[in-house]
C-alpha cells in the first residue's frame, strides 16, 4: 500500500499545525515554507479539512488556520478521509470486480488488510505524533509521517 501525496501532505500539514500552532493561527505560507508543499496545494487540502471540521480558519492580520479541537482527538485516519484519500490495497478499489468483473481469490484478504490499516491509523492522534517529536527540533513533521508509513 502506498499513501498518495495528497494523504501524506495533509497529515504533514496538520502535524505542522499541531507543532507550531499552540492555539494560535498558522498561515499556510508558513506551513508551505517549512514543509516545502505548494501553497496552492495546501489551500485545496485545507478547504477539505475545514469542511470536515478538522481546522478553523481565522481571517485578518495574523490569521491562518488552527486545529478545531485538541490534537489528542484528531486522528490520522480522519485527516486522510477528509482529503478523500483511500488506504485501500485491493486492485479494484474495494469494488469487488477484480477478476473479470468478479471477486478475485484474494480480494477478501486485501480488503481485510485495508480495514486493518484504517483501524491502525484511527488510533494514532496528532498528539501521538507530536510526542514522538519530543525535544528534538530536527525531527520534522515530514519525519513523523515517514515513520508512520514505514511501520
């Protein structure tokens, strides 16, 4: 299973917000600069994250985005789901038409794996990822997402 750029960037940006926000708005330009993610791409992602009530936008000078609730209650799977990302490892995207329109022999195995991955990501909060960072300022949001994917 490979998480696409959209899912990785969404989790990375949300983690950056959790690390640098501290209850204050963070501009997308700041996240873009730190994480080397295109500003226009971040705008698209944050529109979806806002619609799913994971972030709140703050207008005006000093505005930006902040988490909508405590980082311990925002889970990686919610972020991935919010940006219409999938953790599906089946060849048919879960449709069950893998083998000439029928369910292939291993469809249920891969569907179960997809469900397990989603359940795993549903147990990891932004607070968990921030805690992994600890006191190491060199440990970035990108490092945390990379570790998560490699587990």
